[in-house]
């Protein structure tokens, strides 16, 4: 089932009307408490409205023009037909992984290849998990993403139907990466709202890879919400590669919580998109946690990419590391707003935050705002930002060693981005992304 959003009324009213019409279209197998979250969320969305530039958090990113379009709100698992040959360019065959393919936010089992999983591990659609593992879904769903103050999280919660689900029970190690390949397809403009839930219990270890690609040139808007729970002594590495093309816009909200002695690492690389907003929030709700947030934007044409992060230290004796980089060409724009919060009593926190940007043209723009908010006195916290151009002395040195000017520039840019790319600890995935970046840089200096 799908619903055309009425363009004769305000965007907020379109979604509220669509909710009323499709009231029964919801996540399968949910209990009354989760169903009530949908009702509360649409009410809260109606109060908050779509964020605009009047809000400090959205000062440099205007999503109103990309939302105010005649989209079709996709509410059905039955979507366009996608063949294995269609996704072949995106499967990263060299990466031995448990692969799940989602088409327009719904799992397509015919394209997936999950393989054998360790005992107790569940990799499935969220809709299926709502029926087979309702206790896990109920315990964690809606607990970490903020649907009270974030309008688009509330909107996603109101319309939730399907998405990705991972459950790794206590003490279990998943050796191979879990690979979610997200495909947007179809001829009509679509508004998609996938919802993902990743639960890694005490002492468990997992690597989750997400890649976003498109088989359509139609304008799309994807409003994604991901929630992650990382238990005591658990380790979760979460990689996201965004490359949906010039017609795709999205808001991707990732929220996670950590317990004692856990490690949670995220890494987001944005390669294309019209308007992209990435929200990443991690709460270190345990002592001796390690949190790592990495991001990279390779901008061209009129891309607009906004990375907005929140690192909350609410328990003592933790450390966090945050590094975001941009390479901006043409008329592309990047925004970085990163905040580290250290609450009262959260002593002995070591938090580092850095944003570095290379601007290749006079028409490219970067807006950066690293922040620290500290209510404890025994901490080591730092933040910084740099903006500049390619180091011409470095280029000269490489040319003096026999490289062409073009090759020297490409190598300099690759060296700049490698600090983020190298944090992809899966060799075939890292090689795949590094080659994509090299080809992009080569096109800059053709």
C-alpha cells in the first residue's frame, strides 16, 4: 500500500492526514505499548513541525524544500522488482558477510544471503522480529532515539513498518560482518522511513555494515532511525556508506547507548546525495566505556551534507574520540556540529573532538561548530577545527620525486582522508571505499 502526499496543504498536515488514513499500517507483532508510541509520536510531530533554519541545530541546513515535494509515502512490502544483476555492483563480493538486502526499506529475502549464523544470533527484518522476538523488540525499541524533541524521529516512529534487526546474545562473537544493503528503486518520487534496531548483549562482538544505493533517478527522501544497544564488555563496530546519487535526500538518525566496559564505534562516509543530514548520538551510560565517532564527506556539485553529533558522558571513567573530515569541490557544502556533554559527577572523562576540511574551490562552503559542555572538574576534553586547501608544499615535494601534478594532488587528498577510511577494519570494505574515493579525486583533476 502507498499513499500520495497531498501537496495542497502544509507538509506537516500531509503526514498527519496520511497517518489517519493508514492508521492500521504499522509494525507487525507489536504490543500495546509500542502501538501507543505511534500515537504519541504523531501527536508530538504535529506539535514540533518540520525543523527549519530558525532552530539553532538546523541553522545551516534547510530540508523544507526537499520535503515539500509530491512524494508517495511507501507503506507496503511489495515494491518494484529488483533482480540480482541490479545489485551486483554494490554487493562487495570480496567481503564475506551475512548479507541482507532491503528494497525501499523492506527486506527482500530473494536477494539476501544470510548464511549460517552463530547459535542464538538473529539477523532479520524488524517486522519479522516483532513477531519472533517481541520481548527483545519491546525492551529496546524506542528507548534510545529521541522522539520527544526530534520531529523527524517522531515522524519515523509514527509510521514504522520495517527495517533491519540484529540480536547478538551474551558472550557471542559474530566473526563475519553483517551487511545490510539498502536499495532505493522505482519510478515515482518516494518518502521512505526505515527503522533499524541492533542489540548486542553483554560480552558479545559484532560488526554491522550498511550501504545505501539507488536504482532510480526519481527524487527520494529517506527518513531513517537506527537504535543500538551495546551491553557490558560488548563491542560493536557500525559502518555506514551513503551513495544514493544526486536525486536522493535523507535524514539519518543514529542513537545508541553503552554499558560498562563496552566499545561502540561508528563511521559514516557520505559520497553523494542532494541534502543529507546525519544525526549521531551516543550515550556512555556505564563506566570505562570507549566511544568512537568517525565521518567523512566527499563533496561535489551542489551536495549539502550536515553531520550533527552528540556524545553524552553520563558516567565516570570513559573516553571518546571523534574525527570528521570533508573534501569539498564545486559548490558543495558541509556542516559539522559536534557536541560533547559531560554531566555532573562524570569524572575522569577523556574526550577528543576534531573536524578538518579541505576546500578545493571558492564556491564550496564549510560551517563548523565543535562544542564542549562540561559539568565536572576532573576531565581532559579538547576540540578543534581546521579549514584549508591542499598543501602546495606537499604537492611540490611529490612532484620533485617524479609524480605529475594531477597524481600529486590525488595522493595528498587520499592521505588526508585515510585517517577516517583506515578505521574501516574490514579489508575488502576499506579497499572498496578507498577505490571509490580515489576515482572521485581523479575526476577532480581530469
